[in-house]
C-alpha cells in the first residue's frame, strides 16, 4: 500500500489525515472501489505522466515529494469524485426502475 509516514505534512491537512490512518483502513478503502473507477484513475495518472509505448521507450520519471504528493492527491480526488458519480448513477438507475414500476402499476385496472 502507500507509505506516507516519511512525507512532511506541515501545511497539508489531507496528508496529515492519511498519515494517521492504519494500513488496514487504507486497504479497505481501496478494495471498496469498483474496477471501473480504478481503470479511470489509472488512465488519468498515465495521461498525467505521459504514456509512451514501453516497446519503444524506456521511460523513467523522477520527482520530489511535493510533486508526488500533489499527484497522489489529484488521483485521490479523481477517485473520490468518480466514486460519488458512480453512486449517483446507481441511485438514478434504481429511481428510474422504481418510477417505471409505479407507472406500470397505474396502468393496471
């Protein structure tokens, strides 16, 4: 999983919060995310870093802790946003199904 203990959380409340979480809690959060959200977050990170075909390029990325923390924060916010959109989509689908059942029952004599 992620190891945030070595990073400085001076003015970053999110990083400070993450450092206080147990590895089990973080693992549980990542397991609750759907494969679709994981795929979108993965693609987003690849797009941010630049995606060159590995068969033709040997890409190595170097950064400092601040930029890595920013990338991680961006990925987390994207994941959170997508998770919320996914929940809303499921709720909309359920409400549409309920509405469909109610309108069908009104047609019955």
